C-alpha cells in the first residue's frame, strides 16, 4: 500500500503535535510568518497544517476552492507542497497574493498559483487543468474547501457569491456544483476536507454542516466515502470577541447555546 504522507510510523511517537482525536481543541490561532487573523471568515492555519501533514507528501498538489486570504497556500509554502487557490473576489485574491508572497519558500521547486474565478464554473476547472498540465501534473492530492457559512457573513454584493444565496437549497446547490466540478481531479485514496459550521435563522438552529455533508455524499456517491467528522473549537471569533458576557446573557434570555465549534468533514476518494 502506497503511503500518502511523509510520516515515519516506525517512530510514530515523535509526532505528538499531530491530532488523531475527532475533537480538536486548539487554544490559539497561529499568527506567525505571513498569517493574519484580520480577515473576517478565515480559518486557523493549524487546520491546513494538520491536514497536509497527515494526507500529503512534500511535492504534492493541494487545491483550495475558496482561498480567501490565502491561509492554505501559505501553509503549502511552509510545508513544501504545491498550492492552487481559487478566489471569487479580486480584492481578496490580491490580499492573499501579497501575504503568500511574504512567506518564505520551503522548497524553490514548489509552485503556488491563484485564480480569480468562480469555483462552480466549468471554465474554472479548465484553468486548473491548464495549471496542472503546465507543471506536468494530472491530479491533486488534497482538496480543501472552506465556503461561506451561507449568509452569516456577507463577503460581497455579487450574486455569484455563495454568501448571497437566496436560500439554503440554493447555497447547497452551488456548493455541490463545486464538489462536482473538482472531485474527479482528486487522486484515488486521497482526501477532500470541508470546513463548515452551523447557523441560526429566526432562533432556529440550522444544521448547515450536516446538510453540506449530505450534499457532498450525494454529489460524490460513486467516488467518496465519509472518513471522519471532526469537531473543532472556535478560537477568537471576531463577532463575539470581548463580548462573552453579552452573548452569555443573550443565550440565557433566548434559550439558545452559543456557537463554539465548527466541523471538518473528511472524505476519502475511493
């Protein structure tokens, strides 16, 4: 059986910082190097770091279909992985490019490419194929997706922005289109990771994470199997920062619980 990572399991006890539990308690986000926590909605760098070290080797290709401020590609440069990121919004892509360029290369042979494009579109897939062909690659070895949590944060006024989907059904359809667009590009036995959280609407808990899981399994029913559901604590949530007492009061009054977790849904290509 071919290994999909660089871990030396003959000396497995040395990897004490690699998480193997389904509950991820991470006290603080990594703000070292080019990483910043100022972009509303970006995930903590420890997520792509853990995923790449477990499920890729140096020189593999990682695809992030919702690049945001560039966290995944910064980690690619740090860990010696090649990275392709797709970002819908030009101004956000430009910020990501600046930050990624600030990070020093682990390996001069590593490439990082940013596409300003819509991940739901077939023409975007063709552009990714062109990048891979240029570097004489056929597949990617890890796909990371961190979409908007529907309308919790409005990232733009654009109709093609998933945060402006008119309903949960429309959001899931668009997200599913992204899965369908790229899943055949993933190498067999390798992994798709989706970072997603739930939401409240009109005082009702909407299990967005489980809806996304169901949509992904539907779109990849011939290709994907669910490998793990990881629950990660939220760290330094900007919307609630320095307002713990206010949110606790609101929870007690409204009879709800404050979001303190999100999911990392892990799928393996058959």
